[in-house]
C-alpha cells in the first residue's frame, strides 16, 4: 500500500544502524515513552500515544525513531501502525533495547499521557 504522505517512509537497513543515532533517538523522554509503550503493546497506531502532545510534535518523534531504526511504521488503511525493530536491533546491538526499556521504565512513567500496563 502506498504511504499516506507524499514522501516515502525511510527505514534504514539493520546493517546501517548507528549506535550513536539510536542512543540519541532514545535519549528524549517522549521517544523513550513511545518505545516502552511499544515494547508492551506492539502495533499501536499513532493515535495511541500521548494525547496531550500535538500530532505534529508526535510526528517528529516518530520520524526520529524510524530514521534511527528503532521503530518500523506501516500504513494500514488510514492508520499508521508502529512496531519496534527489536530483533534487528538485538542482532546489531545485543541487549541494548532491553537495557534501555528496563532502565527507562522509571523515567518514562511520570510523563503525562503515558500509561504503562
């Protein structure tokens, strides 16, 4: 299916993942919260995150995560579905995402709009 946007969604190959780009993407509290939510509930659409953050701001956060290789986004009907690229990240940087999720859970929980199961 074609992308809803005029430009295609960019997803780097796993071989092109850069540790510093991934870590930079994960350093923002909102993006960290998105990653933690996706680890608990894979396949959330963009409307399932941070109701108090404007869609344009969320779009930027998703783009940073996608272009770093942390998430994959696919258009399904009129929704954009988000999933973690955990298997690919684990092959490139073993244990990194698990460490970030485990250590970041306490930091992400206090942010407004974030509800962890």
